[in-house]
C-alpha cells in the first residue's frame, strides 16, 4: 500500500497520538465535541492498514446501535477512499458512482463484515448465539442458541404473572416494577438468587429473592433472556469455561470501548475477561500485538440509575497501568479541542464543571469564535416559561432565514415538564417531536407481529405465544388459555407443546378448538418459509395469514390506519436490515428489534423542534439549545440535596446539556412552579446558574413593535401571558428592575446569617427547620423541612418566613 496515504492525516496532535497507539492499554479522555468518533474510526482503519491487524481480531463497543451503524459507515468510506487512491490514483469523490459503490461493497465484504462493532448487549448476545449451550447453571437451567430476547415490557409482564399467579401476592403491596428493578439491580452486580436469598433481611427481601429464582426458571422454560442476562451469562460462561475464554481472548486482540464512563461493573468484568483472559489486569504483561483502547469523559457520566459507575474510568490507569509500559509514554491521552460549540458556551461549561471534585482535570479549548452570549430568562411560572421559550425560538427564526425547526432542541430534567411547552408550540403552529415517547418497537401492533416472528424461531416462548394466541380474535377464551397453561405447568412442558397437540385441543379446547387448530396451522405454515424467505417477506406473510391486516382494514378508523402504517414501517425496517446485513436472517432481525433504543430512533431528517430530557440528549448536538426549569429542587433534583455525589452527577448532567449547543444557548427558570400534588410553590434559581460567569450572560427583552426593553444586563424576566390566540399575545413587563424583589422579612438579626438548624415560621407552611443553605451573600437560597411535608427550597428574600427567635 502507498505509505503516503495515512489515516493520521487531518488529525490534531492528541488525536494522532491516540490513533497511532498500537500495543497495551490506553485511556482517551475525550471532552464533548472533541472528535472522539473520528479518533475511534481512524484508529480501526489505522490498525488494519498500517499494523496489518485482521478485521476479525477487532471488537469495538459503542453506546447505541445508531453509533455502531455510523461507525461502520465511516469506516467503509475511509477505507474505500484509500482503496480509490491505490487502485485508481485519484480521490474517491471523483470516481463514477458505480465504481464508488463497487469499492464500498468490497470494503464491506472483506473488512467491515468481519469486525465486531455494536453495543455490549448486541455483541454479547451474538457471542451467546455461539456458546450459550456450554453454559452450566448452578440450578441446572438451560438455554439453546435460538433464545428469545425479552425487552423491558416482556420482562415486566412475566414478573407480574409470577407475583400474582405463582407467589399469590398482592401487586399493590408488592409492586412488580419494584421487584423487577431489584432483580435487574442484582443481575447488574453479578448476584444470583442464592446470594440474594442469603443476604435478604425482612419479608419483602426474601420474597424478592424468591421471585428472582422463579423468574429465572420461567425465562429458561421460555428459552428467553432479558437484557441483563445478555451481560451476566457471558460473564459467568467466560469465568467457568477456560476453553471458551481462551478462544475469545485469542480471537479479539484489540478492544475499543466508547463512552467508557457509562460502563457498569458487569461490563467491566467482560472487558477484563476478554483482554487479560481472567488474569488480574495489574499483573497482565502479554501485551504484544494486543491493546485495550477506552474512550470516555468522567464529566459526562450521567447514568448511575442504570448502574453505570464513572469510577471504572477513573481507575483505568491504576487497573491496567502497573505493568503495561511499552513503546509509549503514558496510559492517558486527553482530547480537549472542541470543534462543536462557540467559546462562550465552552467557557460556561468549563466554569460549571470545575465545581465537581471527582473528575479527571481537563479544559475544553475552543476552536471557534466567542459567539453570542448566553440568554437567561426569568419567568413568573412554568406557563410563562413555555411562552418565553417559544418567543425566543420565534425571534431566532425571524432573524435567520436559514433556520430549520430541527436545529432547535428544548431540554428538561423530567418528562413531565414537556406538557406546557407542547401546548405553547401547538398554539404557535410550530412542529415538534418528543423523544422518549412510545418507542416504535413498543407499539402494540408492532409487538404483536414480533411475537408471531419470535414463535417461529422459538416455540418455547410462552410470553409471545400467549400474546397472539387470540390476536386477532379466533374465539379462544381466557378460560381455555388458562386450562392450557395449567396443563403445561403440571406436565412440565411448554404451552406450545399442549397447543399443538390435537388430543389436547380436543380434550381441553371445547368451543375454542377451531381457533386453536387455525392458529397452529398459521404458525406451521409460516415456519415452512423460514429457510426460503427474508424477514420482510415473512412479516408480510404473517400479516396476511394471521388476518391482522384484514382486521385493521375492516375497522376503518384513523387509529386502525395509523396502526397499519406502523406495520408497513416494520416491513421497511426489515428491508433495511436485509440491505445492511448480508445474512439478513429473521433471528438477527429480531435481535436488532429487541435491542433498539429510543436514541436509535431519533430521525434527524424531520424538520421539527426536538423536545427531550437531558439524559436523552447525550451524544447529540443542535445549533440552538433551550434548557428550561433551572431551579433548585427541579434541577438539581431534590434527591441530590443530601448527597454530594448525586449533586455532582446533576452538575455533570447540566454540563452535558450546555455542551449540546453549537451556536446559541438559552436558559430559563421560573419564580414559582406547579409541582407534584398540584400546589404552586415558590422556586429559587438553580445553583448551577450562579456557577456560570456573569459576563457570559445577557438578558435584553425584545418586545413587539421593534423596541427593546433593557433590564438588568444579566437577566430577562417574562411575566405570565394571556393564553388567548397568538395574535392577542403580548409580553408584559414590570416597571421595576428584574432583580428588585419584595422583602417579606429582614432575615436574621444583624450580624447573623441563615444557618443549618435554624428554626423558622412560614406564614402558610408553619414551623420548619433549615436543612441546607445554598450560595452566599445576597444570592442564597435555603431548604426548609416543614412538619409533615417534603423539603421546600425558598429564597429568603421572597419567602414569608421569620426566624423563631425574632417572634
């Protein structure tokens, strides 16, 4: 190959250092917008091109399936560009489209297809398809390689059945969702039922351990795994089978892990097992021709509720660094040059995150100009806030003819905040999409057809069987279904074994026999097409043979038509899967559907304003970002007030929100807000706002008629507006400066400050005790625990409170 063509071209110094790393461990601390995806893809291409690494020896872990697809596409183009130079002596872009397509096809077949790129769940589900039958379970449970993957709804459905039917418990007292969470938490820590049972204290804990044991048996009986099993079982398999571990250790010589700060301890164990073959990382020395390359940013670790632990990233050097010094100077490379945001946005983000103690020191460095100052708007309440957001968007739109609605994102801490914003967007006829609403693969009709498909591969899957046995209706009643499930349970066989047995149908089916026989024939006919048809054709056949489409057409309502369109889109999804995967079998398509996340379904081609939680925004970027609800108790949340570690995670979440913005950043907060329970409560601006340098913030209010009302240079204030038609809406302002407030109380006596432990009297809430004091000087807010109420965060200059010793 031409040595003049290198994948280090166009990289900055630190990116180049990371990409050119060959042997041993390396941590790449990659700040937001620093080109980490570029570094990852160039590294893989560089390993293959310069170091002659076989593609099949590379395993690359991404955070989402969408990121995996993008990485494959980038790699394909990178390698095709090099091949164009070698074979044709000219740039790829100058070649005919037919030749470009031919080169990309060659690269896909010879290289991309051989690399394992995907999420932890997708990659290790693939590993289990090869080796799950080698797994030896303590309780004798077994699975075959044709296992089903249960999504969260499937898993919860099974838990509900266990709680109410098997354990005969009251679901109101023993909530299935809480039991499901406890089981998931145990699996993520590598804990099996026997260990959970030994440590159980109290009735609830013992019943949870019992439910866990029954749940695992039910999964095995259905030949099914949930998401947590896709990580837990590979860990156990690799730990117990040296032969299996040796094979995969020798197979994957170069591991790359993106978003390393979001790994949990089960995922970390998988990495170690593959990299060091079960040997402690600190003593592993056989790095010749091997590497582990992890990319992450502790400042963007926001998924502790999913068991992610950023301390895994923080401990990388200590874990892997002791005996791994090779032909390089350090185990760490920092990517600090930001190519996304303006310098004002970056300076705000740097200042905010510097208040965290648990982090790897780094500073994002701007490669762009200063840009606009950050807009901060104070509103009367959440309704005025929603109107203020729309007002701001419309102003930006009026000033920029090239603006698309899809350039704008509105971010919030909780999903509940979207309602009033959606109402305002509707009133002003601004199109929008809510990310985090019902996932495509969770829609009823889609899950119904997927259940038919799962049965074709895995007839033992009783959850899928019972879902569609009478869908569409075939006259099979609940009593008949219960007879079949009871018989299967007593005989120790699957429900499918009973449903497909003519004798059982005759003796147990009664008037339902005709429908049962019809269902059996449908499944058996569809199974006959498995070897000769792709997923899209089988879906079409399932829709036709089951009568599902016929029923939707006969209903002839708008809802039925929408459901029919969703099923057409399912066919499209299968066609896309077949185009992207040469094998393109039904089993692979079902795994892809089960593992799809909401982030994978974000369609950037839709010209709509995006509404999403801050957690959902991770990994995305927008020219314009509006961040709402910047108030103590909402963001940061109440739950973080007593826990410094939780408060630091909330600050990291804010940092993620700020760094999504490329051009303009607008922040909003309210003076009061209707929260849970319907009561309006006074609100205090978020501590995070005080951690952004004031010189980066402005607040001039553009009014109708082309005039500008100048308030405090750092703050806008918008009052609640008339909720009439858009043409009647006018912005109202106060004559007093926006930072002028009415004092209900002079506060503590001269020479004294508000302190934790002070007892106060509130005119409405009564007696309470100060539990937290935020800020200093005039910019303080206090948290007060009133009798019989949750803590209230108040501005002592505004709240009707007096110290008890002044009464």
